[in-house]
C-alpha cells in the first residue's frame, strides 16, 4: 500500500482484496504487516466496540518485539502518543473533553470570515496569471495559514511545522520530521506558558483536564496533523470533482449539486484520510470466516468501507453516513470546523474564478504515494486572468486589504485565525509515504516551491521576490 501503483488506483486494490472477505492482509511499508478492514459493517464493528478493539498502539506486538523497527516510516503515524486518538477509556475521555471544549470556543462566523480573507489573499497571488496549481498555491497553503493562527504560532515556527507534518504523512525521513515537529511544538508550549493568548493552544493549557506539557504536545500534534494534511486533501479533492464531474463541469455556478453535496461525495468516494483508524484487538476475535488476531494493527479503510458494494451508491446524495470522520468514541471532534473551512475555501475560489478548468485531463493528475492518505501531487488549472479582490472592490470601498506580504485582514474583535479576542463572545457547537516513489513531475516541484514561497511571504512579511530565495530563520529564543 506504499507504492505508486496503489496511489494511482486504490479502488482496484480494494476490489481485489474484497475477494478475501471484509478484511485482508496488507503491507503498509516494507516489513510492516497489518489487516485492512474493507467492509462497511466490519468497519463499524471495529470502530464502535472499544472494549474489544483498542486504540492503544502499545498493544502492537510486532513493534514491541522489534519485528517492526522504531524508525519505520509508518511509526510516527501509528506509534503511541498520549493523546485522544491513541488512548482508551477514562484517559481518552479526559483528552477529548479538553479538545472539544477548546474547539467549542472558536466562533464559526469569525472563522468563516478569516478563511475567506485568507482565501482572497491567496487567490490575489495568482488571479492575474490565468493559471495556477491549486494544490501548491491554494489548498495546501490555506489550511496551514488558518491553523497556525488558530493555535497562535509565531511566524518563525510556521515552515518548521509544515516540514515536520509533511514528512510524517509522506513517510520520507519520518523520524527526522517527527523530531522537528516535536521540538517546534515544545517551543510553542513554552512561549504560550509565558504569554497565553486567545488561541486553542492557550485554551488547552487552561482547561480543567490539566494536561501536562507532554500531553499537550501530543494533543497539538494530533490537532495540527488532522487540520492540515487531511484538510488540504479535502479541498483539493473537492475541487478536482467540481472541475471534472459532469454534474459540475462547465458553468460551476450552475452545477446541479451544491458545494456541500460535492464535499459529501468526496467524503464518500475519496476521503482525505483513506486508510487509518488503527485498532488492536485485545484478544483473538472470530469474525465471519476469519480470526482478527490480537496485537495486530487493524487499519480501517474508510475509502473501501464507503464504497462497499453492499451499500447502495445512489443513496449518497445528502447522506452523511460515510466513515470519513470515523465513528464511535473516536469520531473526529473537529468535523464542523473542517467542513466549514473546506466549504468556504471552495466557494470563495469559484466565486472569484468561475471559469476555472483543469489544465490537463483528469486522468493525468498524479496522486502522492502513501498508505494512509488520498492526496493529489498537483492540481493545475487555467482560467481567464482576473482582477485582485482589492482591484474589483475599487478605491474607497472599505475593503480591508493587507499590504504586500502581510497576512489577511481579520474582522474587528477577532484574534489570529478568526478566533474571538479575549472577552469576545464564544462560538457555537461543532457538529467534529512512499518508500518507492516515482520522480515528481516538474509541475509538482514548481507547485511545492510556490507553496513554500507563499508561506514564507505570509509568515515573515516578505515580498514575493524576497520569499522565493529566503532561507529559514533560526527559531527565536525564549525572549521576544
């Protein structure tokens, strides 16, 4: 499941594996064996039976006995961390309560406005060119901007968090990437202990759950990981659908399905985290004609379960019974914010550039290898060159435009990333890599370079030319 063949057509692999039944043996990385749960009912059984299927990776026998080495590229994604994703029982409930309470303080209206402003600034960067890579220049950058501000990250930390998170998901130098991510978040925690603000990091620190610094670190790893890579994939995969499906292609504003329906279609057929939800049977479990072995990682294929032939495909429209957000006690607690960010990102882009079209046939788009995600390598598009948001508004319009290289303007009364400032009204409830790889295309490399350039420009207040050749600054000291 780690090679380019799987990335190019995972559906064919799922169809072949289904011949063995609702579960099948797979290899996640060289020498890392697991059981893939493919059936919808089997997935629900695993996800909703915590007394039998544990989330705690300390039960992973092959890792404990050294069969799987600790530097395996999948260990940072599957190994134990003291956070809500990888614990059970009372420990899990304590972590989850801190997360849901802190996320519940985010004002969705302010978040939506902040995402729209960030989207406008990114679109302004390529609108006049008539072409763009919507992955590297938009879908990848927008969640990073939003989430770094949500968590109160200073500008100098941004590129290190990006590098660390991307390395973990890709499985390329994953151990080094994990160390970089851990070091950067440790510094963020120290900074927020000294200077708390109106941000999720500070709210987690102040929560009655009393998270230790170690627990806080791994909770932030979880939240930032869930809010960046999967979010960019949700945005990019939704744009791909809108630009290639006959129900949307052509005049996008006149499509027969709304953007929300397009998001649901993607969550059914191309969920951003296609295979994850790792569980470990606490004892051998007979299931159908097989036995689910204790201590073996059972990876839930959300993508395969959602497309189980036992489910009626025509019932997907308006149906949110898909498993893209998982199910049971570990259902994603941030799906409300995730949907909001993706919907605003897609709608804003289509409003600004209604004549978007793919620059290559949809069948020529490349997918990034990796056992866990469903992720495009690039999303090249073309469109008639358009004016920037400031140009379209005209002089004296009152539009809050940022100066070149600045982050987006945010509404009065909101803090970083659209969060309410201290004392502002709170928000509503949320409803929650390859070891073998082909050489990246020139377009994918160019898109990645543009993404890094854009990120540095936003975070450091540089001009585009300065950002293109800038080297990362050293992490700042404790005094600021």
